[in-house]
C-alpha cells in the first residue's frame, strides 16, 4: 500500500519521451474508453490494475507454476506510464495510440535476448488492439496471429451496429477492431498460408436470426471456443484446442513460432469474477480457469499482449476485477520471460 | 443505455388495461416483497432486471445454443409493465396478483400458434408463485407440475415459522407458497396419477433435529436435487434427473407434455453470483451451470415461469445479480419460442 | 417503484417519430458523455434521473412554494424518451442532437398557451447545451441568454486544453461549449445591445498564472457569481444578483422577457450532495440552497433547460445525486408552468 | 468495534420477558418495515443504529453542551433488544408493538425519580409511532403532544393513497399513522383545550392541486415548520417556534409540562446526510442543524421518543445515516436524563 | 434481523469474566488486525460474521449432510463475546489473546462428553492462530497438528519481509505465525514422530527466484495442496490427500485421534466469493468446494478452529464474504458436535 | 485520469534516498494507521488523496481566491512518495517517521526563498503529528504552535483509555499525540511566554462525568473552538478567533511569525462530507466552511502541515472524502507559496 502506484512496483519511466532508457518488456497504459457501446469507464482501468498489483513485488514474485520470478530475471520490465490519448476524438486517439505502440515496439532491447521489446498494454477499451496490431505488423514486417479471450467476437462488420450510429469514425470501436485488423491485412488468418486466429470464452448473442456472424467470423479465418465448452472438455481441452490451432499440439511444431498477439478482454470472466467491465455477459469462466489456461499456452511466442475492458467504477470494494486483471498480467509476464 | 427501460427493449403495453393488444408471451413485473422473512427489497427486482436487460435487443438476439432469436420469431412478446400491488396488506396483494395473472393468461394469443399466452414474471418475492399457479390452474383447467430452482424448499408448513408470527395472513409467504399450492390442488404431484414436481439446487438447513422437512416434502410429491449433487453428476446429471422426473428421459415420452411452471429463485446461485437477494445461502451453483441446465430442459412444455427474489440493493455496482436474472429470462424465452 | 420508469410517471411518447402527439413541455434524455475530460458515465444520467423521480406523481405533485402542481395544469408534459446519439463520433452526435432539439422545439403546442414547446433535457454531459442553443436560436430567431449553474466556467477556448488533444472535433466538449455558442452568435451577451448571461456557483481553478480565464469570460459577456459568495450574501443575495443581471430586479422590468436557457450542471452542488458526477469540486452549494435559488428566479422566461453531468456510477446506494437532479427538474417544471 | 453490539454498550436485557429487571429508560428496537410506500429495509435500522453507536461509552460519554453524561447518572438505561414483530401481517404487527410498548412503559422505574420509564425506540418505519402513542396514552391516561421532525406530514388520510391500494389494514402505514392517532384521541391537539403538535422540517409535495393537505393537517391541530424556513430564521428561530407552540417560550411556562412524544424521522435530514432511508427528499437539514435544534428543546417533558426510517442498505460504506441516528438518540437521552 | 446480534442467536455470556457459566463449545471473537501486511479491517470480522449468521437458528438448524443439528444436541454452545485486545501494541495483544484462549480452553465442560471445551474463534487476522496454539498446547499438554486452508503459506521466516520492517515485535504477524508456532514446539510436525500438518488452497507467489519458501515449509513438516490441484483431483481428491496425511485414509486409523487445529483463512476462497479480506489472491476455490471439503474431513478430532481474515469493509453490499465465513463456522460446529 | 498517480501530477522523487534533488515544499505520504482506536484503513489515505488530486495540474492551477497558482511559482514542490513505515510495531514506526521528517525538513531549499523546506504530509492516522513535531522542533530549534482542525481534542492523557489497553507503546496513538507533544516540550503553549495552540471544530464526547478533559486541555495551553460555534459567529468569527489567538488579529502583529504547524483531521468535516474516516462524528463543518476558514488564515507562518485520517474504504464511489482532502492540500500549498 506504500509508494507511488506503478505496476508491481516496477520502475517508472516515461518511455515515449525517454528513448535512452532501454527495456525488454514495456507495461503501458492506454486510458481510452470512447469506443465502447455500453458502460464507459475503462479509462480508469490502467490506474485500477496498477493499484491492484500492489502486492506483486520482485522480492516475493516467484511463480511456482512457471518456475520463474518474472521480476528477477533476464528481462528488464518497465512501467512506461500511459499513452496520452484524447477522450473526444477517436480518429485522433487512434493515431496517438498507433504512433505510441510503434515507437515503443521498435526500440532496441536492454538485454539483447530478444530483438524487439514486448508490449503489455493495460486497457482501456478493446479497440486499442487495432493500433497495437498496426504497430506490431510494422515492427515485425508480417501479419500476426491473435489469441483472443472474450465473451464477444469483436469481428463485427461496423454495419452490424444500428444505422443511426453510422459514421466513418465509429467503425473503429470495441466490437469491430478485429474486423478492421483483418481487412487491413494485419492478421495472418486472412493471408494465404497463414494460420488461424482463435477466440476463446465466447457466449455472445448474434445479429439477426441466424448464423451469419459466425460465418463471417470463419471467413475471416477465426476458430471459436465457447465459454461452456469448458464444461465438457475442461481447461485441458481448451488448452489443447488452442495449441492445436496454433500448430503447437503434441507432436507438431511448425507454426509455433509465429508472432502471437494475446488479447484478454476481462469480460471473458463471469460477472461474479469481473463485474468491473463494460459489457458483462453471465455464464463466463472463473479466474482460476482462465489462469490455468494462460499457463497452458506459455509456449506460444507472445510478442504483444493486452488486458482490456477493466472499468473499476463497476467493481466491488474488494476490487476483484482489477485483481484478476493484475494476475493475468503477471501470468503473461511469466510466460514472456520464460 | 438509451431509451425507456422495458425488458430487452420490447414494446411496452399496459396489458391489464389494454385488452385489445394481443401477445403470445407476456413479460410482467410483480413488485411485491412483503412476504419475505429476511432482507426485503425485491420490489425493485422488476426494475433492476429490466435495466440489466438493456443490451438484449431483437437486432442482436440470436441464441446460438438454441438456434433461435426469440425476439424475431413467431411469438409476439410484450413487456406488460407491472401488476399494481399493495405493499401493506398481503391478503389484498394476493388477490391483486391472482386477478392479474388470470386476466393475462386467459387472453387470446396474437399468433394462434399456442392457445393461451405464456407468462414470464419478474419478481418480486417468491410467494408470487402461488397466485401464478392459481391463475394457470384456472386457465388450463388442470394442475401443473413445477420445476423449482432454489436453495430452499419453499414447501414449509406455515407452522414451521416461530409461533410469535402466527396469523392467517402470514401463511402466505415466500417459504410456504408451494405448501399452500399443494394443499389447494394446484400441483399435479399431490393428485392421483399426477407426476412429481422437482426442486433443484437445494442447500437449506432444515427444521428441528431430523428429516421431517424432507419427509413432508416427499409426501407432497416433490423430488429433490441438492446443490452439491452437481459436483458428482455434473450439469448433465442434473438435467437427466429433471427430465427423468418429468417423463422426458431418453426413450420415454409420456407425460412430457404436462404443462410446467418453471420457477427460478435467483438464490439458487451462489452469493458470489447473486448477492442481490433476500436469503442468500453459500455453496450454490454458478451462473454458467444454471444456464447450462436451463438449456438442457428446453423440451419441457413451459406455460408459465418466474425469476424471483432479485433484491438489487444488495447487489454490486456491476449489477451481476440482475444480469444473471435477465439472462435466465432470455433463456426461458428462447425455450418458450422454440 | 412500480411501472416502467418514465420521468415522474409522465406519459411516454417517442416524440421524434410521433409528430402527431402534441405537448407543451417535452422532457427528453440525451444519453451522451463522450465529450468529458474526466469521469465518464453521464450517458446513464437520463435513466438515473427517471428512476429517482419515481415518487413524483401527478396525484401528489402540488408544490407548496410555487402554489402549483405542474403535473395537473394547463401544460401537457410528455417524457419523449432519449435522443439516439452515437457514443463513438462526437461530430455525428452533435448533428444528431441539434436535429432532435430543433425538431422537438418547433412543434405546435398542445395547449396553445405558448407558441413553441419548452424543452427540458436530462443529461448527459454539459456539451449538449450547444446543440440545444443552436436549436433554440433557430426556433426563436434570436440569441438567448443563459443562466448557468456550475462549478466551472465552460467558456474555455478549446486551446486551453493541453495540445496533445488538439483536434477540430475535440473543440466540442463539456468545457468549451459556451465559448462555441458565443462564437456562433447564439448568446445575446455577445450581441450589441444584448444582455449578459450569468454563471453561478463557480469555484474552479483557472488556467495559467493569472486572471486570463475570467477576462475572456467577461469579454464574452458573462457575469460570475462564486460558490462562496453565498456565505456573504445568502441565497437572497444570489437571487438578487441574477435577477438584476437579467433586468428583473425590483423596480425594473425591461429585458425580463428575453428567452432564457437555464443550464444546471449538477456539480454546482458540493460532492457531498452530488458525488455522482464527472468533475466534482469540493466547496459547493447544498441542495437546499440550489432549490431556494431556483425558486427565486421563477419569473424568468425559461424556454429551455437542462440538468446535466449526472453520472450515477459515482453516486451512493441512496442515489442522492439523481434525487437532487429530479428535484431540480421538478422545480424547473413548476416555474415553466407557472 | 469490540463486543456484542448493544446501543452504546449498554447492558442488554430482554426486558419483555424479564420483568424483574428495572430501568428508567428503555432503548428498544422495532425491526418493522412493512408499512412503507417506497424503499423497504428499515427492519435493519435497529441493528445499524446499534452498530453505529459503538463509539458511545459510559466511560467517554459526557455531553459538553448538556453538561451531563447520560450514561453515568441517576437513570438506569437498558438496551431491551427488539420487539418480536411479524413482517407479513401488519394487523398482527400493530398488536405486537402496542402490547410491547404498553408493557415496557408501565413498569416501575429503577430510580423512582420518574414514575414511569421513558421509551426510546429505534425504528423501523414511522408507523410504529401509532402503537407507541396508544401505549403512552394508556400509561399516562391522557393524550400526548407530538414534536415531529420529518420531511413529510404523516397526517394523510389513508384515502390519499391511490385506490388500488385500499384495504382496512393498509390504513396503518408510515404516512397515515398521525391521522389515525388523532382520530383515536391519542393527541391533545384534537382535544378541547389541548395544545398543538408540531411538524418541523417539512418539504413534501402535496396531494392534488391545492392546499387541502395543509388544511386537513391544521384541522387536526398541527403547526408546521418548513425545512427552508431555517434559511430565514436559523436554528434559533426554529427552536423558538417550537417552544412557543409548546407554551415554553420565554416568559411563559404553562403547558410546558405536557407529556411530549418526540418523533424523529431521519428523512428530515437532507439525503446527503441521511441517504439510508426509504423516502428521501432533497433540500433537508444538516445533521448539525438538527442536533442544535434538539439541544434547544431539552426543556420539554419528553416521555417517549423514536428515531425511525433508518434503512441501512441505502447508506454509504461510512454509515453516515446510522451515525446521525445514533447521535440523535444520544442527544435525546441527554435531554431525558437532564 | 431481529435481536442483539450473537452468532446464530446463541446465548451470549461474557465467558472470560463469568467462569460459572459452563459450555462445551465457545464461539469467541478476536477483533484484532494490527498484524496484517496489506488491507486492515479484520477487527470488524467478528461483528460481520455474527451479523451474517442471523438466519442460523436452533429452530431451523438441521444440517442434512451431517445428519445433525449442532444447535440442538449434546453440546452447549455459547457466544462468549470478544477478547479485549489492544489495537496499538501487538506484544500486549499477543499476551491478551494467549491468556484468554488458555482461560477459555481449560474450563470444565457443561456436558462432560468431552474433557475440555472446544474453541471456535472468529477473526481477526490470522496471527491469532499463534496464541490459540499456545493455549491448546498448554491445555492438552502436547503439540497439535494443523489443517490450514489458505492462499498463503503463513510459515514465512520473519526475515522474509523487507528489512525496513525489522523489529522483534513484527515477527508476530499474519504471515509468520506458523513459523513461530513450529519454532516454539507447538506443532507435532516438527516433533520426532509427529505427523505432518497440511496446507490446502495455496496459490501464493514465493520469495526470491526459486523454491526456497517451499523447502523451508517442508522442513517444518508441512504438506501442501495447491488451489488448482482441485481441477485435476476434484474435491474428493483433496479430501483424500488431507485424510491420508492425517492417517485417516481408508483402511488406516492410527493418528486420526491426534488433536487437530483447523484454521480457515477466508482468502482460500476466490476474491469473487470472498472479496472482504486483506490479501486476496485470484484463482481460489468456490465456497461450494470449500464446504464440500470441510464436510469430507468431519472425522478429524478438531479441538480448536478459527475462521480468519474477514475484513467487511471490502465485501459487497450483499455481505457474501461474511456469509461464507458464517457457513464455514456452521460446518465446523456440525463436525465438532458429531 | 492519465499517468502515474502523484499528487497533482507533481514530479515524483524518492526524496529520502535522493538528497541531491532539492525542493521548497515536499508532499509526502505516511501510510500509517496502527494507532487508531476504531476503523483502520488510513494507510491507504496517501494513495486516495493522490488519486483524487488528478484534476489538479500546474496548467490549470490558478487559485482565484489566493491570486496565485501554487504550481507555477517560486516554489519547487515535489511528491516525495511515502515514508516506509511498519504496520506491526508502532514503536519502530514512530522512529521511522521521526527520522524521515527530520531528514526531509533539514534539507537546503531549491529556491533559497525560505531557509528550510516546508512539509505537507498526507496521512495516515493523526498520530503522525508527533514525529512531525519532533522533527520540526529539531529543525527550527524552538517549539511550535499548532492550529488543529478536528472533531476531537487529541490531547488525552493515555490513561484516559480503558485500562485493559495499557502499554507503554500504546501511549502513542491518534488521541494522545498532542498530549505527548506538549509533555516533550514541542509546543510553545506549555512554554513560559509561548502562545496558545488552537483546536477548531470540536464536538467530541468527554471522559467521565464532567469537564476534566477540557480542564486538562486548557492546562496544556490550548484554546478551543467548537463545531457549532460557527452557527453563531460564522466562518468570519472562527477566523477571527484563530487569528486573535495567534496574535494576528487586526491591529496586532507580534507573534504572527511564530512557526505554525497546521494539522487537519478530515473528521472535522461532517460525515456527509467526509465519511471516509476512522472516527466520524455527526454535526461537523461543510467542506465550503473549512475551505473558507483555511483561506482566512493564510497569513500564518505555516512551516509544516498534515491532512490526516482519510480512510478510503469508508468513502463513497464518488470519493468525496479524498477530494475534500486534496482540496485542503491545495489551499495549504497556496498559502505556503503566497
Ligand atoms: Mn467483450
Ligand atoms: Mn472485447
Ligand atoms: Mn430461496
Ligand atoms: Mn424461494
Ligand atoms: Mn461543471
Ligand atoms: Mn458544466
Ligand atoms: Mn418522512
Ligand atoms: Mn415519517
Ligand atoms: Mn491468506
Ligand atoms: Mn493466512
Ligand atoms: Mn478526529
Ligand atoms: Mn485527530
């Protein structure tokens, strides 16, 4: 409870304006929430997640499951603070975030163990995945594969929102950013020879009176795992499906080195575990299930990640949502360092 | 978040005073909570559930599990508003609710697909099931079978409450209404040749120092499934037991067409999932489990249903309880339309 | 607590799409909050204010201070529902609101007592005053005078916000809309011969190291009353200063008939009375003081009004903020009908 | 924070069933709330007030204003626990409370300083004032005068509630109990030669389109002081009006010895000070004002008192409402002992 | 909701100062929280658990799973109130608690069925287990075995906390008390021939960059079961491991009669189930799982128990954490009486 | 809402370990709360106040009342972070805080305008005033005068707490630290020729059955202003009494240059304005009154200040308490810079 609140008491550097300070992994906030369709407030997500990470320290940071202390290892991890982003003009905000991610992702690494630093973004609403993917495509010179935990598809054509809202700028929102990413060629799923991206934890209602949303999603090269599939196949089964999709199933190996973007919408959890979010959907996973699955996919080559849609105004006094998000970040960092 | 708050943005009609407006399914609120033994506040349940249903729309209402969009189909579903009900005299309130349910249940249907409209009540405390059953017995001319999700039996003899509370009127309360319903011949379980009704999710403490409560319950023709049976038999096992009791197990068919009243006390969920209720009991089901079970029993002939005991003053800022209730209503509507 | 939640149980009509239904006063929601600089959430303001008005009824609606029951009088008051407004593109939203206000303000009145209907908007963030003023200028063919209750000036030049946020669209925000209104000639204060507009309740910090903000404000023709002026002059003194500015002081009369727009930012109240708002400032008025002042200015010719910046996620479980806002609307309606 | 929660750590005795244990003042809870028209929950009021009184101890209980420590003085004060009262049948509940108050009020006192013990009731909803007055009329053999702090009149004819709620039993409710009391001859105001009772803190809306409610109230012998009268006359002015009405103004003395029932509806406070109540009305007094006024009327001969309508589910985490109520009880006890 | 709040409406006796009043099981509060490393507030835990036990009564207290009503049986169970304990000097507090537990544990029992009364402590922070173990060692004249449910090890060497906090007194804290207990010979695990103690529900981060904490823990004679072991082995598997460790596995019997201290840190539950605690860790058990496990170990010879770390300021309005704790106490009492 | 949370976005330096970084005013947190008698949680006060200061920026920081922007002026103000302080041993904590304040207060100033830097502490519980006064006595070589805003005296002899709590260490607590300070000669009030210190806002209950506490307080050289004195003399009257006591009344001048320590216990405000505190007392000042008074005493020579007892777990979702505290700090900084 003591000290200025950075993530896990990591050293704070304003990385964007301090290019001389090198790092291997940057934790950065994107206090942006003006592309949401229901409850706003995720602009306070970065602050809430940092607050909830107070009990994570390098001193007591060993992760028994991963056999590693991510805060005492080869990787220099910094808390780079927040991207300055306007809450009043999403077109400008999109540019601001794209520029920031590109700048931060292209830096030289401190350790030299990896060629480009890895980025972990604290959201903010989910639309920030679009500028993140634009930046990573630029940095790596190739499209990425996405592992997407969410109750929602987020691959909706902007036209799927009621027409009263039509506007060019409104295309960029927290339900359409993966559709835009696919369209822009940022995802390998839509590229010839590219592998599929994966949704996990879905339990959304669909548009209209049929399967059109799923068909469009499949056409864009996505594989879907529903929230209640876990009742039948368990966390092990979910892990297996993900790894199989990424060519990392047992006995396989090719494709496993594809750069992966891991995107965790906290609403993948049930509202009992994460009420502090904008578009909660009953019937989600428990935090224990999500953590178990995250540990199971540690072998993927995750070059960027986000934890999004944490809207603390809707969480309880015990801040369970932000605690879950901070734990997710910790597990991601453990995998990135491993 | 926009617009006057009806359930799922359904058209609002004051059905009781507008007999000319036909429907197939009526969603109706019963803002009644003066028959409760502990925390009051369920009178605000209908409002809370409507609020929490804001993100349900006909536009995006397709239920992949049920392969149906209940809001774009043969059935005309209306939000009929609330039954006017006094909070100061339960004898009068009981009459008001009985009259209202009878009136609404006897109307001609819009589509003609079914002969009498189906009723889905947003509670309100659980005692409203008594006037609902009285009305449905009247409408269908035969006793009903009840599928009852709850932590509690609700078949207690009124004498099971401490004697200081004795009064004729107090017999009508949220722990005794199924005892009264049985006594009045509204349930087929107590009728010769009638099939059993079913409790599921039980985890209540019992009266006295023995099994008397369970024995009385069995004598009234009820079958019981405990909350933690699910640990051993899973959601599939629970579904199977229910369907078997209703004569809808695999290979069977007779009895499956009995008119069924589905009564969901939200306290069947664990307090982590539904703290916003009057008599929470630790150790309940998750929302995902309940939804899974509800989907599993979609073949029953549900002619009336309620979702009760939502007391929003006790839920969190993220309104997880009302969200769960709104989802339950959506699943029930999906089954009714299917 | 019973019934679909309209403001004060007024009849609900979707006025925008039902031109045949006439009214004298329209209560309309503007669930818009993407022009705010700090805590969002005012999009749920209209819903919260409607909820909190539940105990206002025409049956028991007599206002002893005003000697009138605004709900049983010459004026037909409707709850026109909400303006559809996109949360993702403020340029579009501005057009949507301007069109809606213009449409609603130009209708014929039901009673004929007044020539054009009066509009009372439930906000939503304060920027909605710009489209409201554009519409009223159009309807009345002349600029208006504004009576503005707020902790903040809201006449800031958009350049007063840090440069990283610069964008054409961001000019339209909840701190600059009166600057824009003045610039566009919507306010009589900046017109030759026009009278001043008035701020009351100010206690904001200013830009830079001097009085520039106040100087600009004065140049735009505004008069300022600070929050703590009330300690010295009382509510009577505040009323007197307002009426004097509007040419309605004792013995005067000219100018009193100017069409007035009354804009109440709920943050004029102290955070103890209205924590549910986006940019709270300690040291404000009590609800009793604000109500007293509103009653004192009932003689003004108020043709439009708003109550804005109610963000219910930040209010207490007792919903004190929305209650205060609902009371303010009631007092405004009383004055409009009188 | 330590120990079983009685009021101010007073000795707990189940007085109703322990007639041998004498006292001078009984603090007793009435966990009753089924006669309310809006938000229920005052049944938890006694518990909340006891909890909030934790920091009141006899050890540190000296009241500098009153120059007395009510917990170290001639009077034996007990916490008599709660009256058993059914939440499901108001007719029975009314009898239970009447019997309990009569029993407790007729006991011999411990000290002999006063002839009959004084009763301080922790509510519970305001309707409990009716059984309290019935009991005190019985005990003292004469009608009482009431000093009533409230936002509402509570002298409404039951017919003033909409007809759908009509029932004999519903006449007994938290808006009509003083009308019933007057009708039954419990109040001296309606008796020939009897003095007026007083309302203070009023700010309610009235029925219909005129002054009928006030006229009826006056006919019943009540004097009214409005909440915002305090702006003009201050706390001193309010005190003076009360004392004048009770024949205790300066230079007068007759009538001052009439037995007085002091009834404090916590909604006399503004919702900022007491959000935890059932029918909050913006624009009320501050806690400091109420305390000041209570201290000013210490000379009255208060034989019974209540603090009602504390509904803790609606208060904040800081329990400000119950704290205010506990302080009111402390001030009343100080006056009773003095 | 009625009556002075004791645990489950048990008779309240100030046992420490009333030696004449005998009992078989004492429920006692330890409102102590000044040995915590993060969020304080567990001093209000005893009060919160008592409040949440309101719906437990002897009248309706039969536990179907255990086939017993612990409140109507051979054992006299009292609520002994709280131990007086200073919040400002932990050295003194430690002495106060040790003296109190020793005094209460040495009394003669009411029934004579057992030789010494059993103690169930409502915490308070976890450090109270040290004085409890000191007392029980004294009472039974032999070391105890501990069954410890917790997210954390609580066997840390005090030196594992950052050096700025070094102080003799600070050794006594809620992460080190089992290390101290082992050192003092209170635990049989560290005694020659003694059996192991067991942790269950672990999911903590460890010190440094390796397995040192676990190694130290093993050296102290502890067996560890992790929170997510349950995903693989289920509640049955967890029960089996515990019983095997205690020599109560199927076919075994020796060692099963060792006196056992059962210590339940409520943070063994996931923050969704128990947010009201000081050091929450995402990924814990559900309440249903914990209850199931508690029921499975009913055959152990539990002579003392605690439920600790309930900090109600962080729980929701529905008080789910305290409800879970009250249920745990009920299950422990059922096992103790059985 | 953007960026790492320092007070008012001031530059963060770990001043204790970075002696090279000079400043004129240090804002420093003391996350200490283990010397409190009731609700703990003020250890999170520094974090909460920093959070609530988010909208204070140097860009928009001009204080119209003081005619100064404290963040753009001669003084370099730093956020020095938090003092490391153990939560488990108050004797050690007292040493830690004394050392830290002494170190920080003795540094050379950046500007040279003042000889020693001024310290503003964010509490933490009130006992931190003792180490602060020890440090300032050391720095200035003379005793200080204290201006103390509080509901409580805080000059209690430790023996005034019940004897069960007796311990040397417990003497240091949040009700006795000014008694200790007086005893140690840190206050000029108890020195020959020294001027009085002043309490303002008192409304506490006293020990025993008489005026002993006040007599002791007077003997220690304190002057008292009660909370409700303001009703009679207004904020102007309160200011005048304070200035008169400090020899700064109109026409006087001597003594005005005494170094003053300004200590603001947030519980001086009414619980409606500051529920987030440990020992709330109904009947306090409004935030507006406190601010007005603080502005009135700007001429005093304040060399150190604190804002204490902010316990955010008890404030509302709108964080009104921390907002008030952040505003108090802003007013103090304005006065210090002026
Ligand atoms: Mn999502
Ligand atoms: Mn998403
Ligand atoms: Mn139930
Ligand atoms: Mn039920
Ligand atoms: Mn404002
Ligand atoms: Mn504004
Ligand atoms: Mn009232
Ligand atoms: Mn009343
Ligand atoms: Mn733990
Ligand atoms: Mn522990
Ligand atoms: Mn204080
Ligand atoms: Mn203090």
